[in-house]
């Protein structure tokens, strides 16, 4: 194309200064532009309109039609009085109607030229770029108006070209569709948008100030990031007009670019790179290989964050990166990949073994040092493989579910707002923060874990399996640290329970049932690790803060009662508790013993058949009968299965109806709820759920089966 002689007039207004870090770097203004139309040129090719009878005929018709519209008729005035928008052009000082005299001829030619160009390029490999570049070049030639009115005859041009393409029988369907979509983008009304550079500057400045340029890693990079990246993308050069369209960033696209930039910097500049350059020395060889591979995997994964606020996203990415870097450096200098801390070790068997030897000798057995060494070596070997020997880690059997199921469960999003303030006060009140300092995690470390977990629960209420698996990963991680790990597991799970207790979801609110289910599951895991702690841990001055705190919890109170019963200790009234029919004692021998509920063994046997290994964890029938009749004096604990609490509440409620005295019923129910670790307020708010449920098949079936058992035993 020959050089285009364009005459552009600009009318600026609202000029504003753009500052970066307190210094002016550019000016922004509103601009109205006026440009009269200009002539275009045809492109050569196999098809030539000059030798095509049809093209010449159409050219003549189009020229006559546009000339008539331009000059006007008796019924309609000509340009620029043809419409209000064009009439406004006449008020411009730079407007000259003579600049438009050739527009009818030019527009007719532009339509014929474009048709010729399409015919000559529609089957080329680069057809789309060729045709759209030429159409874009032609559209520009219609000029610009400052009052947002359509340039003269541009709409007619676009309609004619759309008709040529849509009715072109020789144009392949896929190419026709793509070209029509392109033309449609011109026909559709465009939303006026103006880039606010002050917003972009503020967004970039926030990132620039947050990024740690003062670190030696990043200091050399700072100068190249002191220039603001205004342009998001630029189009290829239009081969006919030479035009390049630069697309400025929006706030969201700039944030996305900055997040990718942050990720790129952090994944390229890290401690691994320093080590591979020989700047980190002396870590143990195997430890280095393990740590480097772990770090390399994380670097390949990259750093992203989905927080709503972009500043928080930058901070979260950097926080994760700092944590990974700190861990990498620390792990590099470790002699053991998994050091065992012994602030609160599980109870050792040394004292018990000594007592065992004495008891055996008293019975006439001789202690053999040779056999003892064999036994000690065997025990040492087992402990090397499993530090928890002769038992297993508390969560060794806890497995994760398939997170792909989340997409099939139709779990909806819901709001859950709660805080950890109350739990933090408990930690301080019982001086557990001092214990955490001894372990090395500190109160801040614990609450960082809790903050991330609680935030994850809030953000993923529609992904229950993902949330449960995340908690599982965290608590199973601490299985690798016998002793201290169990302390942290207990405090994490108790923290989650405290967080749930402070949430603002009430009965009937959206998400209430989902929140309760997750809370129940967390409670089950807490009971599991607390029971492990109570059984296997030595209690001393180190454990006192945790012991004092747990004594105030429901599970701690239940264990206290259980331990007194197991050792024949006193109850709250000073009585020696016995276990009903299995105890070998009776009320005559012990006048202060609990009377018991007195349920028929036939009834409890039938209920055991209905509920064993379904409602509760499998147990012997005589043990179940003893617990239900005398929950205060039981030496075993009923463990309700995950997801079965609502039906357990219903069972307790229905059994209570068999006790005629309201006081005795209340006393029995309170004892059983304490035994199960269930708050009475929780029971009172939920025991009628199954009774009133006519939709859940499992609840309906359980109600029916239980009623059949109760009716059978009532008749007997």
C-alpha cells in the first residue's frame, strides 16, 4: 500500500498526572478524535474486478446508491443533515464537506475491492490474517467522529461484506463462520472503557513495595522492575495499514501478570540454585538428596494463591516461599532427617519390665541375661522400625478419601465465620504456650497451622472430602514425631473443635448439617489421639499444662471417670464404682453404688444385634449391656461410628422412654452422654432429628428396625 495521507484532529480534556513512587511519569487525558475518510487501494490477484462484468455492474449500482444518499432526495436530506449525529459534525471548526465528496465512489470501490481480496485469499493457509487485515485497513479508512456517531457509510460497508461472505457458496463453512464472527465483533455495540492508569500504578506500586528487593537474592533485579508494565499485549503489524494495536493492562490482568512474575522469580531464584552452584556446603549427603528432591518438586509446582485481595496473594506466596526456603536451609544442616524430640515421650516400658522381672522371680522364674539381651535386641529392632512399638502411631490407619467424589456430592457453598480468640486464651491460661516453646513450634506455629486449616475450611465448604483429607494430611504428618507430634495433634484438633464452637451457624442455617458432620469427624480424631495420649504417655511436669487443659474438656472428664473406675478409685461421692452385673459386687456390698437403668438383657441383646459394628464400633454383647445399664461404672467405652451420631441420639431418646421415673431417666441419660463424650446441650438440640425425618432412607429404616425391637421386647 502507498503512504496514506491522514488528517487527524485531537480534542483533549481532563488531563491528569500519573505518579509512581511519588514521581510524575506520564499524563492521562480524555481524547475525542476527528478524521475525514480517505481512499484505499485494491490488492492484485487472480480475480480482477476490472475484467469482471459482475463486479463492474455492482460497482456502478453501489456508486449510484451512495451518491443519491449523499446528495439527498426530496424526501430525505443529504449529508451531513441526514441524521442528528452527522449534523453535529458541521459544528466542528475542522469539518469540511468537501472532504466527503468522493465518499460515495470510495465506499462502492471499498466493497468491490474487499470482495476481490476475499476471493483471492479465501483458500490460502493464512486466509484469516490476510482478509481481516484488509478489512481492518478498510474500516480505518472511513475515518473517525468525535461524538461517537458511526463514520459515514461504515455500517453499509460492513453489511455488504457480511452478505458477500455469508452468501458465498464457494467459501468453506468453517472459514465462513470464523470470518462472520470477526465481522460481528465490529457490528456489536462496544462498551466504552478507559484504562485508569492511576489504578494500575497503585496496583503495581503495592506489589513493588511488598516484594523483598532488599534480599541479596533479588537486589540485582530491582532496577528492571522499576519501569511500569503498561502494555498487556500488542497485535501483529497490519500488513496493509502498518497499524499495531496495543492493549493496556486492566487491574485484573496486571494482578495476574504480577502473580506470574512473582512465581517466575521465586521458582528461578532459590536455595537449591545456590546449592547447585556450590554455595551451600557440609550437609549430610543423603539428607541433601532427599531435601533437594523435595524442594525441586515444590519449585516445579510453582507458587500461586487465590486470596481475593491481590496484596494478600503476594504476601501468601512470599510467606509460602519463605517457609520453604527456611525449611530447606534447616534441613540441609540436619544430621537426622526426622529428629525425635523427647519433651513428652510415650511411656517407656523400663519400669514395667523391672516390675515384671521381680514378679517373675517371686514365682520362682530365673532371669537370664542372655535371653534378656536377645529380647532387648529384638525390641530395639522393632523400635527402630516403629518408634511407637509395641503399638502403632495414633493415625497410622487413618486414610484419605477420593477427592474426585467432591464433584459428585453436590455440596453447596455456605458461609462460616468463627475465630480462634477463645482457644488462644485457653492456651495462655494453662501455659501450654510454654510447652509449645519447649517443643520448638511455639504458640504462633500452632496458630499458623490452625489459621490455614480454618481458612481452608471457610474457602472450601463445597469440598468436604478435600477439607477432611487436608486435616488428615496435617495430623498424619505429626505421626512422624512420636511424643511431641501427639501433643501438636491434640492441640490442632482441639483448636478446630473450639473454632467450630465459636462459629455463627445456628440450627436450620444453610450448611449447619455439613459443619456438624465435619465437627463430629474432628471430634472422633481428637478422641482417638487423646485416648492414645492418656494410655501411653508418662505424666510429669512437662505434661502438666496439657494435662490440666485436657481435664477441662469433655474427653478429659470422661477419661478421668474411666481411669477412676479402672483403678477402683472413688467417684465424686466417694463411692467405689463397680461395673454392674460383671463386677462381682452388688448394691448390698456397696450401698453407695449406682443403681443402674435395669434394662432387660434380652432387649439390650436385640439392640446390640441391630447396632453392633453399624452404629458403634464392634464390641461384645455383655460389655454393651453393662455400659448401657450402668454407664457410670463401665470399664469400656462405646465408640460411635462416623456419621452415626444422629441415630445414636435417637437410640438414647427411645431407651429413655423405658425408664418410668423422670429423675432416674435424666440421671441415666446424663451418665451415658458423659460416657460418650457428648454435651447434653448438643443432645437436646438434635435427639428429635431422626424421629422427625421422613426423607432419609437410612433414618427411616433405623427407626423402623428399632421400633420393631422395642415392640417385641415390650410384648415379651
